[in-house]
C-alpha cells in the first residue's frame, strides 16, 4: 500500500540537516533528559513502569532505578518486551491497569492515531497512575517515519482530556512567542477513567 513515505524517505536521507534543526534537537534532548530526571526524583518507586519506544534515545532506565521497567515498541527488531501497536487495544497481551507509570517520550507524533494511543495508555495505567509525556512542536519531520503530528498545548489537553493534568510545560523559543519547541507533561489517570 502506498503511504507517501516512499517519496519522503529519499528526500530525508539525502538532505543536510540545518543548523537550526541541530540546535532544536539539542534543546529537545536536553528537555527530555531534564524532564525524566525531574520525574524520577518525584515518582520513582518499586512499581511497574512501561517505557514506550525507548530504543531511539536513552529512555527511562538511566533515571528510574527503583521501578521494574518493561518496554513496548511497534518495531519487531527493537528488542522491546512487547512488540505491539500502541494505537490498538492490546488486552490480549497486556492486561489493563498493569502499570504505575508510562513513559512516552517523542512517540505520539509518530502514531497514526494519537487519540487511540492515549486511550491505550489510559487502559494500561493503574488508577492514579501517571503518564509522563513529551512531544516536539516546532521541529522538522524526523524519523522513525511516519511523523504525522505536532501538538499545541490545546491539542495535548484534548488528547489527555480524561486525565488530570499534574504538569504541562513548554520549552519556549525566545524569538517566537506562541511557537514553543517542545512540550512535556505529567498526566494522572483518575478513578473515573475505568
């Protein structure tokens, strides 16, 4: 099936990455590491953590030392604990309410249906569990493809409407107001989200 990616992949592979994109990538990587360090200080305990698609970056394991970490990825070569599509209900493999924490950094923009992905995150979390989320806003199309979405603060609030927002932070671009580079957020599953 033609997805349009066939034309995009050679364009991406044969292009030089701009200095601006390199700078933004550095800002985003620093933001993710700072966010995970901050969250680990507040929320790391002897619970169960699901790290979604951690193989492309450091993931949660350098920061969360007490939690039992399992991983999920759609890539069959990733070595993840679970090879699954986050946009589908995977109850045949993972029971609902299994995880205290779910780390989902730099993933939602790559999903084909982010509302379904967040619905599955909700299903996988225990009552009161936390979703630790990060996503770029002002950043170029990047791999792994597909790269489908950019979320504003309002979009993230809509995606996580069934959660209590504990934190929602932006990394601002000093010369462009209302054009943040990156968002991080902590979203809590409430008891009404059965």
